[in-house]
């Protein structure tokens, strides 16, 4: 029955139930699971673990590529299994446990986790749990809709559990490009000079002996939770397309631009979709997650090639794309996140990086992770790998949140993920601020007038003027007032000054 | 007379006075000058410019490699010549003008300036002013004690002024390795896999026609202003050496460690000097500036090779080293700062990066640039290129400044240059905090107990406890109190709570 999926005959005897396989995982272990932006996650072992933990509590350190789908993080959190979690998550229940201090969340640049594991700075990984479409005759593992950190988890782990997922089509085989940098001091350049280059293997090379268990699953990837474009995301897309047209006119870019990276989420997806009705063509992507917009751009003849670490689609796009995956396969590659997010490749290719901010300040510093400076949303993800090393780093956000009670442009970010040196372009539905070559005082004027919501501009202008007058400096601030808007939101439910105050 | 130094006969007619050459520079121009950490700066043109500006005011944008010596920045500031300055400076007079908002200072990652110039995102450079030991027969320029951004300034500028410095020894020839990455999308990997690799030319290739003027100078580089090691810097060095010994025992590093980068300044120099009495040998450096300690390590037989972008020495070491430069030359190379600080090479080689913080917070975020969050000290320099992409990023600082009236460990950094994702090790004279794999709440305990000065520990513990109790989150903060210590310093001259307050 499994000939097609388990091509190494010796391994067929290791097929077992999820409960049996999960029994390999015990208290205190470090477990590396597949899964990146909801795609290609392990889908049965985590539930067996949760089930067991309810009877017989145990706690582990869980490493993944990025976020998981299928409520895996919720289920493991509720079962009390997670002591420590890295490098990224986006689950509402886990997030609450993290913010209560119950789960230690180590929020990392996505390119760094396996570098640290490989050099024993964190870890070691006791067990890897990897979703696969198949195991080859030589034991090598063919991943499904994501690679993420799976290859290095499998290579570095003591033992491997493979989840063969029968719903993941065998046609995915050949899509992956597994390249693992050599250990230092013998590391060579990564020989990748174009997003379409293939530099590695199509499967994860591991000796079959290390595969301790194989479990069969038939659970599908969770669909992406992306929202349709709205007036604001469409306005952001339009500002950016106008900006790129301007750059082409100035001779700084060609109409093929440079390889695009786009973060996860509604805004990034909307911007990419916006390229369908633009003068750009022959585009390429060198990104982490490939969303619906990637396939819309293929279909519109705008995009030539897309390199990612995962494919995360809405239910509808998933059906359409996977029914006809052969049509896209020659223009797609999935890479380990260490390669998709590698500083070397990002700088060499000259990526245009588009990521989303929760808030930005008047000097162009960006907070992507901490609500009101303290509460974790998802994590920094790959945004830091890209923004620091890109040709151009763009951050987008709506100018307000929570029906206008929060301004996403503030005097000082309450947490800094990307500092002014890494933020070239800031864009909201109000407009676009081109910050390249500007000093902080110049940035303030541009950001307030172009990006802030009109209802917050006076507050921001006043703050800036007050800071310049009373304190001055390269980056004028009144530290005692820097978080006034945040504190007011906490106390009154809105960052807006009350009319009484405003009149005073 | 100049046969030896101006080997292209046609160019000898372009020798002129500094005043004549400086007349090529006019109002509104962008000028790219050589100079990196006081070494190899243009030493006569700037004074001729200042002289002229006093009679006939004009303003320019000045780009350099990094900081200049010889009071060039002061002189140009006082003459009102600087409208805009990038990417780094360290001059007391210029700093004041920047902080008054009179000079727009664009503080950049040192690897990025020429990338942005090359792609016309900033610039263009009208005139390059490059200090050289010689001009070759083909017009190519042999730099002196630094390369910095000189090669790309010369290549990209409309015209070039060369300052031939007769005090810079001709023996420097052959020390430089000028490699310029190809333009995208045709860029290839940088073929550098060991700090000692030579991958480019020994001179800056420019057509002789572009050299519009040659000026002769006999002014020496300014000596470095490094202070001798004191009890605190010695304690920092000892903590770090003990830490590296521990890493070797754990099998994470060999006794040759990995290539070292060390920031400019007294602390970094003291730490490197500390290696003289350590069990480490066969060391290499892949750094920006090579200071006295580099040569002490050579002499002690500890260091095999050093790659940098400049050589900046104390007067005494300068005399000793340059009297005998042949002895060191085969173990030294100077590279453009784009290469010395390149993310690709930093990640590939696995650099151990050591930089200095002004302040760090209890969660491991670092401020390297802004005094009290507003006033520019020097700039971020290369610290962001290295910290983000290194194998390991170490930040060092004394635990207190200004006789204890300032704590360098604070609840929240008043400006964030390096966020917690980029800070692996934090060290003060009090002790060392190994932050790898720790979540923010765990970091707080380690940083307060190991790194903070005892007289500030209670204040920090109280802040943390209060933030956890009242707000919680991944990174607990009371935003209204986050800068209490900074504000108190401004108001009372000390971050310490007054005894009255403390008793309340
Ligand atoms: C920043 C990030 C959370 C934005 O996500 P998004 O879905 O595009 O943005 P939204 O505008 O829908 O905002 C998400 C939530 O944050 C809230 N929010 C937005 N701005 C806010 C602010 N300044 N303060 C507080 N909350 C804010 C929104 O109201 C919304 O809340 P809800 O979930 O209760 O509706 C997300 O992009 C992220 O996690 N980024 C970091 C990782 C990253 O960049 N990865 C890139 C490579 S994958
Ligand atoms: C951070 C930096 C300024 C420290 O310099 P340093 O000379 O090693 O450090 P010192 O401890 O002597 O401090 C320098 C000054 O800052 C003051 N200082 C130190 N900590 C301070 C703090 N937390 N708040 C305010 N002032 C502080 C010191 O008192 C001293 O003042 P002084 O000049 O009036 O005596 C310097 O390393 C720098 O500019 N770094 C950024 C660039 C960089 O890292 N480059 C690396 C690659 S070259």
C-alpha cells in the first residue's frame, strides 16, 4: 500500500500509530517540527502528544520553521506541553500564554535558528517531526508544502518521526531545493545568483536508521487567513506602484524591478495583487511564503519565477493551484528558510523587501511585534533578515487601528524591531514617505505629513515641536512624553487627546 | 621629483595648490572623501575649502568612509561648509552642530553607503577627494592607511582630486585589496572564504582623465585617542576570555575561535589586548579598524592574520609599526568597507563581533548612538552590519558612566540600535550575561544580576517586578516609567533615586 510513499522497504516496518510514535517524545526534550506559515506542519503527532499530556503531563521545547496551522500551537498550549517555543508563532491561545509568562518565547530572526543549532549555541534537537509526501529508497525525506527548518532539524536530530501525508500530492516532488551550508571554517559561497537557481537536492538527506517512526496522516494544510483587499490596502498598493513607476522613470529600476520579498498577511498580499494592473512584468519573487497573489501574478503573466520556503493559500486558491500544480512547478522552488532568508543571498540579489509594521514612529523606527510595547503579536519572523540586508526595505501599515483609537504613527515606537537605518520607505493608505538619505528631523516632517492619519497629525506635530524646542538633538524626544499616546490608550481606550485636554 | 608617486606622466601637469584644487568644489555639491577612523583622510583640501568658505560661503554634502582625523570635521563645521554629513563621524564640534539641527547627519550602516550611491538611491558624487601614496601609470590610485569608501567614491564620482601624501610610506603599496561587487542582477558571490584571501586589485582602477587635480601633502594621520586599559576594561576582558574558554570546553569553538571583529574604542582594544595572556592562538581578525591591539597580538604570536578597512594607531605604536611595516605586511590586508562589513562575508566566516554600547536595557536591547535617547554621539558605524549577521554578537559597556550618576543598564533603552535578537552576549565589568536562547523575562534576571552595577540593581529589580505585576507581556514594561531614570538624570543630575524618594 505504501510502496509509492515509503520507497525504502526496510522502513515500512516502522509505520505505527501516532500514539506509539508520540511516545518517543518525553519530558524535557527539544523537538523540531516542520511547518512554516501554516504550511507543511506535522498534523497528527502534536495531537497525540497533547492527548498523552492530559493524562501524563510533560513539557518540551518546540522549534518550528515559523507559524503552524491546524490549531497545533493552541492544542499543545492547552495541554500544557510547551515550556519553550521558538522562533515564531501566530496563534491566539499560545500568544496569551506567552504574554502571561507561561511559555518562554524566543523570538528569532528566521535565518538564525538552525545556525545556532548547528553550532550548539541552542539545542540540541532530540527529535524531529517532519511532514513528508514520501521517503526515498535511500531514506531521504521529500517535504510537503514548506521546508522551513525541516532539513536541518532532521539532519541534526537524534531521531526522526516522519508524518507521511496522503493528501499532499506526489506532484510536489521536485519542487524543493535542499541546500545546507557547510560548517565553518570551510563554508563556501552559496552558489545562487538568480531566484530560479537550483543548488541542492530535492529531498532531505538522512540515513534511514535515524527514522524511528512513520505515521500516516490525511489532514490538509490549514487555509491562509488572509482578508480580501479593502480600501486602505488598495490605497497602500497604489502608493507603492506609483513609487515604483517613479523609480523606473528615474532609471533606478527596470520594469522587472528586482526580486520581491513580501511578508505574510493581508497588506503584503494586496500589494502584490496590485501588480496585476501595473506596467511591471518579468517580475521575480525571492520570498519566504508564497501566498495567493503569487499565483494571481503567474496567471496574469506578470511573474516569471517565485522562490519561497512555503506555499500558504486560501482554500479556493489551494484547490485551483493544486489541481494543476504541473503548470506552475517549473516556475517555483521551495528552499530552507536559512537560504530563503540568507543575508548573503538577500544582499547579492538586491531584494525589494516589503513587510508590515504594527506601528512606526515619526523618525522611521518600526515595531512589528509588540502591541503597546509589551504584548507579543507573532514575532519578528524574517522581516529583520530582509530589512537589514535588502536593496530597499519597505514597511507598510494602515495609519490607524481599532477604528481610529490607535494611531500606527507614534512619537516613539514602544518596541523597536527595525530601526531607522533599516527603513527606506514607509507607506500607509495616507501616502508614502521616501526616507532614503534623510536625517531624523527631515524624516519626522515627511512621515507626519505623508503617513499619519489626519486626526493624529496635530498631536504628532506638537510632540515634535515640543521635543525640538525643549531638548533638540539628532532625534528630538521628550522622554517623559514619548509614550503619552500609548498610556492614554491604556487609560482611556483611545490615543486621541480628549477634547478637554486638547483645548487646554 | 614626483616620478615615484605620480607614475602617469600625463598627470604630472595636474599637480596644483590646494586652493586651486578646492576651487573645483562648489556650493551644493556632494563630495566623497577618503578617511576611516581617522586614517587615510584627505588632509589639505578640506582646509582650503574651509578657508575659502570663510570668504565666500558655500555648503556641501560630505560623505566619507567613517570618522576623520586632523580636525577636518571640526574645521569644516566651523566654516559652515557642512549641510549634510554621512555615514559616520566622531567629532565634538560637528556632533554639537548635528545636535543643534544645523548639520543633517544621515547615520548609516557602513556597508550600505556605496550600495545606495551605486544604485542612485542617494548621491550622485560630484567630486571624490582621495588620499593616496601614489598614482600608477594607468591612473589607478593607491590608497594610504584606509580604504573605507574611497574606491567607490572615485569610481562613481564625476571628477577626482588626489592628495598625494609624502609622509605615508610607499611600503603600504600591495596592502590593499580593492574588490567591487558587480551591479545587479549580474552580481556574483564574493569569492572570499578566509580572512586572508585576496580577491581584488591593489589600487583603485580609474581612468586618468577623471583625475582633475593632484595636491601634495605632508600631514600625518591623527593618532588614535584610545585610553589605556583600566580596572573596568580589564575586568570586561577577563569575563570575555573566561567565557571563550568555557565555549572551547563545551566544544563550541576551537582555541583559534572564529574571525574576530572589534569595534573602535578603548573597551574593544582592551579586550583584544587581553588575548595576549590567554590560551588562544592562531587567531584571525576580520574587522573594520585595526588598532594597537592587533599589532600587540601579532607580536605576541597570537594572531595569524588581520583584515580591516583602516589602520588607526597611537603615536607610539604607529612609529614602531610603520618603521617595520614589511614585517607585518604579509599578514595584513585593507579592504573597502563594503567588503569588510559585507553581510555575505560576515555570515559566511562566522564572525565573533565585539562592539560597544552606550546603554543596554534589561531585555538586551542596545543603544550605541544616542545619549539620553536624543543626542548623537558618533553613529551606528559598522556595528549593525556585524551584529545582525555575525556568528555571535557581543556588546560591552561599563555598568556606570559619569562617576555612577548614569547606569548603562536601564529599564528601556532610550534609543534602540541593536534589538534583543542581535545581542547574544552582554558584558560589563560586573559580569557577563549569556542571552542565547533566552526569552526576554529570562534575560531580565540575568542582565540585572550579572551586568548592572550593584547600586542600580534594586531600582531595576523594582521596575521589572512592577512591570510584570501590572502589565505583563512578552517584554513587560510600564511605559510611563520606562524612562524614569533618564528623566531623573536630566532633572537631578543622577539616575539614582534620591534617598528621600528611595525611602518613600
Ligand atoms: C505586524 C503584523 C502583526 C501585521 O499583521 P496584519 O495582519 O497584516 O495587520 P493588521 O492590520 O490586520 O493588524 C493585526 C492586528 O493588530 C492590530 N494592530 C494594528 N496596528 C496596531 C497598533 N499600532 N497597536 C496595537 N494593535 C495594532 C490590528 O487592529 C489587528 O488586531 P486584531 O487582530 O484584533 O484585528 C504582521 O505582519 C506580523 O506579524 N509581522 C511580523 C513578522 C513579519 O514581518 N514577517 C515577515 C516575513 S513572514
Ligand atoms: C558607544 C561608544 C560611543 C562608546 O565609546 P567608548 O569610547 O568605548 O566608551 P566610553 O565608555 O569612553 O564612553 C564615551 C562617552 O560616553 C559617555 N557615556 C557612556 N555611557 C553613557 C550612557 N549610558 N549615557 C550617557 N553617556 C554615556 C561616557 O561617559 C563618555 O563620555 P565623555 O566622552 O564625556 O567622557 C562607541 O563605541 C561608538 O560610537 N559606538 C558606535 C559605533 C560602533 O559600534 N562602531 C563599531 C564599529 S567601528
